[in-house]
């Protein structure tokens, strides 16, 4: 698996997490060739099959979907910029109720964001950049300012021609389950070798390792409650078979909630198997399926409230498919 394919694995794994832009953006800084961005778009859909809601006379099924894109608007050897965006969310079929609020769980949740990123080479050959996205994540997007979502990150890294060095960051988001609205610093040491690429630090760490020809191991973790592990095998040039584990979460602002500081979170873990196919150098197709477990909604200020207003969903199967196109 080459570095381009490995980057797509990581991007696909975190694309639906609230901190997706941040983690994907940090990964892109491993090979930050300025002025060489290409427009791309990806779409993914996942189906959760009907399962019982615990301690309620209700069940739940749903489809989660997302469209992401990036369009370069500036391409120079010393700087570049792009417009980025996301449109996604949930379509749920359920009679589940948030027990303490006494309100129905929304049957439609949306996450709509638009923003941009900018990177530049500094006088000392270090590279700096920023990403900002603004939108709304809610059952009634843009209904009031209380439903707005804000994500921002600033990054500084060692000169790009070094096989190892530092990546520093400061991130701010109101969708995280830990210290929302608070700027959180990060630092990581990266190492790039022929068979190993590692980023070791906080808030994000990752590893890509090729232990044998056509085999790869990918691991990543981002604070808090976001993790990914994959073992993949490439039996032929355009086909990759994989098994993976994911631990993800989403965050939304339910319109009309009693406390404006509360967010509606969804957490889940899943084990999956699937295949990734590269019909051309510009297109990636992926299908997978498996078992989703330890999944629940809750409404609160942060993860410390995960037992409040909680809806637990029985374990069950899921299916997913995605396509990504680089233009």
C-alpha cells in the first residue's frame, strides 16, 4: 500500500467524527507539498439495521451519509489555499425518547459546514497553516446561533524535506466532548521511513507500518474516544482487503434543548471487514460490513454526562459504502 492509499484509509476512518477536519488536516501535514493540491470529493453512506432500544418500548434503524469536498483556490510553490466543505447527517427511524428531557430523539440530524484552509512556507522553511469551518450541526440547522458549529486548527511543522521533525497545533471546536470552546494545544514527533510512518504525540497519534510485501497495519487515536485500527492485504495492485476496528462519535445541537451548553452525542464501536478498489488513479471505491456495538446517544455538556439523557441501542449489523474522486 503506497502513502497515497494509506492516507485515504485514515481519512475515510475519521471522516464522520466531529474532529474529522482536524485529524485529517494533521495527517495531510506529513507530506505538505505546497502548491500541489488537487480538487477532490467523497461520499459515503452507512446503514444501521433495526435493533431494540434498551429500557424503552422502541427500536431504531438509520442511514448515515456524508459528502466532503476540497477545491484549491491558490496554488504557488510557497503557499496554497482551498475551500472545504461537508454536508451529512442521520436519517433515523425510531420512537426513542431522551428519558430526562422527555423529548423524542430527532429523526433527522444534519451537519453542514463550509470553510477554508491556508498553508505557507515561513522564512525559516518551517510551514504554517490554518483551517476554519463554520456551519450548523442540528435537527434544525441554522435555526438560531445556538445550533452553529465552529471548528478551527492552526498547525506549524518542521521543514518538509526532513524525514522526522515536529508538528505543533492549536485546535478549537464546540463539537468536542472535552473542553468545548477551549483552545487545546498539541505536539507530535513524526518519523518517515520506507516501511513505517509514525506520528507520536497529543492530541493525535498514528502509525502506518508495512510488515511484509502487500500487507499494512494502520493505527490512530485522537482524544477523546476516537480510535482506528486496520490490517490490510493487497492481493493485486488495484484491490485491498481489510479488517478494521473503529471507535467514533458525532455531536449535534438539538434545537429547543433546555441548556444551550448541551450537545446530543452519538457513540459507537464497530468491527468490520471489506474491500477497497482503485479502478483508476483518481477513484477509490470501498464497501464494508460488520458489527456495531456499545452504541448510545446522550445529551449533555461533555462526556462526563454520558449517563444523562441516555439512549442505549442493542448491538447489531451495519453496511457501508463510499467513493472518493480526485479531479
